[in-house]
């Protein structure tokens, strides 16, 4: 019985780790848009971090000064590819 329980726990942990890896949606980062290059499909935040947009993602709505949250995945070349973004409400408003 103990062997069966141990084997079940090992299988469950391997399946759980595999499922967690398969559903990794990426990393999120918050920042302020510094510049947008729609031709090069890149966005640079005011802290200097540069991100490239995935081919299916339009970055045209982004404007310098807006607070954004990016969801991205790190590519094999170290490039940060944005897979989704949210413009934070109330950003880029004049006081």
C-alpha cells in the first residue's frame, strides 16, 4: 500500500509540474510607455526596457506616457515578446 501511495504521489507531482509548465502564460511587468515604434513593432518603457510585440498583437493604441501592463515571454534569444497588454485606466490624462 505504501508503494502504491508513493508511486501515485510521484505521478501526480510530475503531471502537476507538466501541466503548470504547459499553461505558463508568461511574465507580467508594469511600466510607463516611453516610445512606440510601430514599424519595428517595439515598445520601450521609460525605464529603458524594450519589448517586441508578437506578430498577432497591434501596439498602435499605445502612446508615450501611458501606464501599461505587459504580459510577455522571453524568447531563446533573450528578447521579451509581448503577448498581451493592458492600458491602465486613467493614465496619460492631463491634470
